[in-house]
C-alpha cells in the first residue's frame, strides 16, 4: 500500500517509469497535478484537462526549445540546428508541415492499404505455422519501418538498419538524461545515411516521397518560394522514419499484451473485425506509446491543477492524462467498445501526429491479420522485456504461443 505521507516523485529516467508508472501517475493526478521536479527542474502536467489545454496553447507552451529535457535546457538558437519539424512553433511549423501533409491525406493513405497489407503478411507468413514467435521482435518491430522506408524510397535491404539506429538512439539507462555516446553515434549514422540518400535522390529522382521533397518549395515568410536544402530534408526523414516506426511498433506490441490480459476483449476482435478501429483508440488511451511530450513554458499559465511559471521545461504526461477519471468513466478499465471522445494518444493541436491516419491503418491491418490467423496468442510472461527509451512505453520482446 502506498504511503501517502511520502511526497510523490516523478522521475522519467527511473526504473519505476520504465517498468510500470500507473501508480505514480495516479498519485500525480491526485496529489500534484502541476508537479515540480526539484531534481531536474521541470514542471509536469498529468490531468487530462491540463494536458489538453497545453497541447492547444503553443504560444504558452513552445516546442521551439525541443521536446526532451536535455534540449529543453538548451539555447533555442542551438535547437534550431536540429532542423526538425517537431522543434518548431507556428507559423514556421505550419509552413513546413504543409509540405509533408500532402502525402498523408486520407485519400493518399487509403491508397497505401494494399502495400501495407503485403508488408504485414510478409512478416507473418514465415511464422504462420510456428507454435511460438516473438510478437514484437519478429513482427511489430520490423514491419512499420519497412512501410515508411518504402514510402520514403529507401532501397530494399537497407530499411531495417534504420530501425536499429533508431532503437540505439532512443535507448536510455536509469538516471540517464542526456544522450550517451552510443546514442549520439546512432543519430549521426542515421542522419548521415539520410543525407547521402537525399543527395542521390536529388540527382536521380523517382516516384517516392523523398524525391518529391527534393522538388518542392516553401514560403519562408518573406513571400519568396525556395526549395528545401539537404539538411532540412534530412531532418524531415529522421523525424518521419522515427515516428513512422516507433509509434506503430509499440502500439501493436502493447495491443498483444493488453488482449492477453483481457481475453474477453480479444474475443470481440476475433468475432468482429469491425471493432478493431475503436479498439485501437482504446489501446492508445490505455497505454499510449508516447508517454509524455516536452514543451517550454514561455508565458505563465494557470491550469486546472495549479500555476506553471514562465521559463521552465514542462512535460505533458499523456500516459497519466488518458487514465484520468476526471475525464474518463471507468478510466482504469480496458474496454474496446468505449466511445473514445477527444484523443491525445497520437498528439493534439499543432503537433498532432502527421502520420496518425497511417499509424491507425497499419495497426488496424496488423491486428486484423493476427486475429484472422490465431484464436489466441498466449504470452510467455517470463520472456517479456520492456524498452527503456526516452518518453516511449512498450515492449522489445513479447514471446507468444499460438492457438488456432
């Protein structure tokens, strides 16, 4: 039983955060909804109303200082060097986002379904008759990067390396705030690869997304249309490669675990695939892959839970907000037939996930294919391994036994 006389502590670099932060989040919402970390010097919002308001208030909660604590303490001019869309505020953010959003229109995403299903089946077919396999290592980890890398124009045979670089760049040890040497090497190798690929596509364009990015122009606010330079495109590719892979990998892995823990909900999926889209929204609510998003408070704000002063990093804790009983009836109950209401599991406001429709489609097809092949996936909990990553929650290994 929790000793409520002990002040709640939120440490996003602790074993408790990596393993299971449910109780920590409950205490934050109840006891310190506007939490200040003496250790790290950040504020954290955990109630749904506050997190939602902050997502919508880019003027008060800026992204231009970066999204991780180590960048939130940097000079904004230095952060600009990352050339990343998620480290910009409007209007600059809106101009650059508009370039890539054309690729993610509902019509464009719908047209990708045959390719996505082909990719997903290509990873499930080899384990179709196996008595057991790893639902993450053999499936949920490799297929999303294959999808986004195909879209970007990455050559066959080079796509999975992007995932390995991404995993290495995000890995954190308990107590590690800033990137390690190994993290930085992975980032540099990934960026170097994308830069060289950009140079090649500019010389020899094809019909892929990267080739189109080398040909578009953007108004930088001075009424002069100019093209994107190779460094800007590299920033786009690094973001799209990471977000396009990690979110779906963790969502599908979390889905397998949640359905194992709630067999009645899995049976609903097996019986009726039409329930899958709403099930995805519930997975995003109950166990969102991205647990928090960093912002910098540039103007004092009065929230439902207290005051956030200007001049401090702020973490918007999605994982706590989506289980807030003030916003959700039966908040701790996993119910795939729940009305999702306002969703923040894939971001919200100016920085809502650019590829949200794609992530939902990939996840829907993945769960549909699993439910079509097996009556039950029994998780071997002795082999479970969670990831230890910056702001990401999920599994690196989910070994399962198959039941037809």
